[in-house]
């Protein structure tokens, strides 16, 4: 694995050494932000906001407490001789940009070429969610999904394509609504064999 991919995989990995703040500390931080933007955290509409934000963050970033390899751990080897591409299109996800902590909204398309065993389709969607529910860059998320499937299932190849709109571009800065970004990662035969890469992309484009 080259150094660029390694860095993408490690850049938002949860730290085992990090001490998690208390609920009280989290709510105090939200109150500080409310005051900073010019609001009064004690007015009626905002009194419960710090508690709600803490609860929402726990849900939106629960990917830090989940392990993709565990989701992919149960496989099926009785596949009636099937050994061709498995492709899941249009797996919707919501993530958050690690630079501005605003939403990334998009779809992931995931394909793999089994090597004698397959995994339940819902597991692939859950792996997408695990990495989406962390602070992310789209490039890192694409590489992380591919690496998790490749290292756990050990298929002949994995292809991951993500298309997403970044609210850091739509809501701030240049404010360009509707602009999407596409990222791709290939492993195994999809990386080394151009014909196989073309075949999987043809399947993907046919569905799109």
C-alpha cells in the first residue's frame, strides 16, 4: 500500500488515547458557540439546544465506535458457483467535512469480485455508514471503504465510487450549489487489469 493511501486511511482513525469529554463539557461548549454567534443560550427556544446537539452528535458520529471488520466478519461460502462482480449502487449517506464540520451528502457505489465467499448486502451499506459517520474527506472515505472490504473479505478486487455534494462549497466560500465531486478507488484486479476496471465501470454507468 503506498504512503498516500496509508495517510488517507489513518487521518481520521479514532484515538485510543483520547479522553472523552463529559456530557456537561459538551453542553458547555455548545453554549459557548451560541454566545459566540450572538445568541442568548438562556432564551426559551435554545435552553435545551446544548443537550439536543450533544445527542445529535452522538448519533451522527457513531462511526467512531463501530468496527467495519466486525460488520464484514460473517460471510457466505455457499454461493452456487457464483464468482462474478457483486455491485451495490446508490448507497445514500450523510457525512461531515473535517475542515468545516458541515454536511457532505452523497451516494456510494461499491463493487467487489468474490473469491469463493460473499457477504450480506446490508453489510456493505453498513460499512459505508460506519465511515460516513465520522469527520471525513471524501478521498479518505473512498479509500477506507475499499480497504475495509479488501482486507476483511480478501476478494479478487474492490471498486468504490463516491459522488457527493459538499455543503462547505454550497453554504460558504464560493457558494456553488449543486456542484458534485466524484472519487474512485480500485484494489486487486480492478486496479491491475484495465479490462476488468472498464467492465465494472460499464456496469456502474449502465445503472446510473
